């Protein structure tokens, strides 16, 4: 076992597959382990390079193996796929991981701490509950519409429908319908309370994180977006620059280019979908404020000049791109955001954040 230099580890629920090579690339290990056997095996193995796919439980196993002195690197699953030969199975996946982790051009995922993963759990739970709340609201509105009772759109206006359910004297709601809708109303009220509880927990996590507090100073970035950014990107310096960070989030145009002719389409929508959604929603909110003319900064001037030529939603996505690049600079340089003074608006571009000043 002392001659093993690199190990590809394909993790699963119960049976893990190992593929190890020596320094010359010769295969010296092919082995399947049960979950309970993994810590004991690697605790006796000499320190080596271990590659894992960045999938479920990968960060836990990375931290466990790093405690044994190994150099553990997480690889995005899409980057492992090109190294897979012929048929797909656990042994072939482990061999592909072992090959991919040694490539000098390979990009890796930073290992998250338990606290960062816990913060992201808050966001995941909140996002799930919001989806369930939307489903319940749609169900209530649909059932009431069948009886000719229509409330104004919006989550707040659903309270009128819940009040009708609890009003036993309401003539437009039959007793049988009231019995059917009471469980939905009770679930909706409970979900609202749980979402408020998670919001408080996210705010507490945001206030205890210096990086998140700095990010909250960027237009369109509040406690929810800031805490998600801070927890999702443990080490922003691993990315080469702000443009790469925007591309990592899928906020740059898709390029079906060939023959030396550049062709730009809609945004690629690659990377972290939840984080991209938060940035775009935050950009919409910031753009509404900038559109009114009350905000007098270089970024606001740029957005207003772009609104004169482009649709609102297109400008919002471009603004989300700039917000992402500013956020990378704040995280990578450990600095705070300072808005630039009013001046001539910068020309439209999805790649160069001009007119923005950052505190040094």
C-alpha cells in the first residue's frame, strides 16, 4: 500500500469503489469497501492524492480523509465524464476520477466547513418551504375559483381566503368545501411560521459572518443573498477573476462559436442554480430603485443608460452579472464595496465592470 500515489474514490450510499495508481501510473489498487470500512482503510494508508466527485456527502468524506493527512480534491462530476471509458459502472467511475484528479488543468471544488454547509441547509430548507407555500396558495385559489370566489394575486391576499374558511357564516362556501380546505389553510399558516423562523436563522448566520456582512453592502445583495454567497464560495481566490466567477454562475452568454466567428446567445445557466436565481432577483430589486433616479452612483447611471436601449429583464441579468463580479472582488480581496461617484455611464458590456470602485 505504500506505493499508492493517487486514488480515485467513487462514493455511494453503501459500497464505495477505489482505484489507485503509483507514481508511474500503474494500477496497484482496485477495491470495493463498505461505508464502515472506509475510515479504517484510509487511516492506515500513507498520505496520497485522493479525488472525489463533488456530489452528495462528498464534503463530509473530504474532511474525514483530510484528517488522516491525505490531499483530497473534489471534482465537478461534469469534468469527470470525459475521462470515462466505454461502459459506466462504479469501478469505471473510480478510474475516471483517478485520471481526472491528476490533470494540471483540472478545476476543483473547495471543501466546505460544517458551518458553511449548515448555512446552505437553511437556504435549501427555506427554498423547499417556499415552493410548498406556492403550491398551497395555488391550490386554495383554484378551489375557491371553482366556487366563484377570486382573491387578488399575491401571497398576502390569501389571508382573505383563509378568513373565509374559518368564517362558519360565509354563505358562498359549502360545509363540505370548508372541511376540504381547512387542512390546506392550516398547512399554509404553519409553513409561513416556519419560513419566518428560517429567515431569523439566516439573518443570525449573516450577522456572525464578516464576509457576508461585507457582501451585504453591494446593491441588490441582502442578508439572504450575502449569506448564500459566503457559504457557497469558501475560497474565491481559486477563481482566476471576476469574469470567471460570473461564468461559473452561468451569468454570461452561451457561445456556439466556430470558424473564428463569435456568436453570443442567451446566458448559459450553468453552475449554482439557486445562487444565480438569488442574484437575478436581487438585481431586479436594485434595478427598480435605480430606475427611479434616486440612486446617484456610477453603477446606477450605467443601469439607467442601458435601460434606454435594452428591455428591463435583459438589463437585470446584466446587472446580476456585475453584482456577481463585484461580490467576487469583495470576497477575494477581503475588502468592502464603495459605490463610485456620479459620472458618465460606462458602455454596455457583460464582462468589464467599469465605473465601480472598491475600497482597498
